[in-house]
């Protein structure tokens, strides 16, 4: 299906099914509310075929350009039907399973994620490694029929809801670099896994600590080649810092429009509004170019750090403007609207951290794109 025809048909379907798709909660809602809403929207969109476009037929998709699924994400976000961060996990993790899992496993699992029947999480970060992912120490030891995993992960989004985890483990003797890392696809119901949610500043338990105590993982759940998990990570992270940001850019655009409608007269200076609009549109233009590169079959790499830097800058700029115009309401208001603005303002403070900190992204740009040399 061509993008223009897809857009017209999808918009018509969204209008026709607006009541069925509408959130069942008001204001900020709880994380449980947002997860239930996400599952509902994905199920309805999948059963109607929309969620299948842009994904390969070998995993239950209907084929077509990746721009089709990008527009779906944008349309759902602009209508406030899904939380963009929660929705993005599909865009981050499904391509990894399609590219690296055994074909039969990918064909069985990906439709469950696309339809909202399952939630997946990403087990990368560890307490002792900071931003140095290559220093991970969660270890997988080879057994006669698979792996035994022991260690800890942290900042694992949605682990308490997840049925599966894309997990990076240490399988080689080297203790502190990218060699000897292997990626696994782990069932979260396996004995030996303990999940402890972490309450974030905006009041939600979106992140978790995850402990693995001698967890059995079948050999056919290995993603890619043994010892080549760094390649899996390097394919996944550019997606996390690019395609998954497209719908977040749509979210910021939507919130900026809503702010202009809600702000009391005289609280926003035109030059400040213009500057923030410029930052949002710079992000959208950059992200659009990335979407088209992906659709053209180009490989994404370190240049996606530019997308992430623009996202962090634009997100904090939008919500700084929110604070300037609605400060009293978001601090003290107890209505549904104030609750939502407050939660989203607080979450925006993490924009320079989540998905790779701003400092790390600037280092990637300096060292890998501009060839300015190693850190001193």
C-alpha cells in the first residue's frame, strides 16, 4: 500500500473507531492504565490490519514500506491514544528479533508483540557500568542444552509487565569490552528471575531492577552468533535513538499546540515560543529524514545520536515553556489536566538521560562522526 492511500484510509478508520480506541482514564493515569490502553489499541489496530503494515510477511506482517508503520505511530500519538515511550518498545525490539532470532522463533513471537498480546523489555544497563555498556558482567554459562544466566540489570523499562527480554550477557573470558558478549531472548516467567520496580520522579514505576539467579535459557533463544552480541546491541541502539523518536516528536508537537491553547494570555513571549517551535521542527525534520533512510534500506549507525540530542533538547524546551506558562497549575493543581502536565514535565527532566545520556551522544558525534579523537 502506498503511503498516501494508507494515511487516508487509516485516518478514516481512526475517526470511525474513535470511541472504541479512546483511553479509559482521565489525566495522567497510572502506568497500569497506559499499559492497558496500549494493549487495547494495538489489538484493535492489528486485527484491522493497520499494525501489520510495514512489517515483513515472514513474521505475520503485510509488507510495505516502514513509513507505513511510522505514520501509524504518529497518528496514534497525535490523537493521544498511546503513550509514545511505551509504544516505542515495539519499534525498538521487534526489528532485533526479526533480524537475529531463528526464523521460526521470530515468526511465532513478533505477532504477539505487534498485537499487544505480549510486552517485551530490554536488559542492557547494569548498576556498575554506568554508560559503559561494554563493561557488562551479567554472565551466561554454556550448559549441555543451553545457558545458565546470573547477574543483574537496571533501568529495565516495563520488566514487571514483560513476557520476554532481549538480554545482553557476558559469555567470553574478557571482562570489560565488547568481545565475548552474547544476546539472548529470555522468557521472563523462567524460575530464578526477580523483578523490582523503581519509582521514578514522576510517580510511575516504569523502570525496574531485574535479578537473574541461575536462569535456564534454551540454546535456540540465542540471538545472532555466540560472542557477537555487541553487533546486536549496535543494531538495536541506533533504532532506539532514531525510529522510536519519530512518535515522540509527534507527541511534542501535539503538546506544544495544546500549551498554546491552554496558556493564559500574556504568559508566553512570542520569541520564546518561536524558538521552541524551531527546536521541535528541527527534530521532526531530522527524524523524518531518518525514517526515509530506513525505508530506503540504509543501515542506521552513530549518526542517530544527532536525532537523540535534538529530541532531548526539544523535549526539555517544550516543558520548560509549560512550566513558564502553567507553573502554578502543574505544581499545585489537582485537576486531571494539571496532573497530566505535571507528570509529563517531570518525565521530561530525564530526556537528557534515557536512551543514552546527552554527554555520551555528543561524544559519539565527536568521535565517530567528526573524527575528533578519543576522550582525554
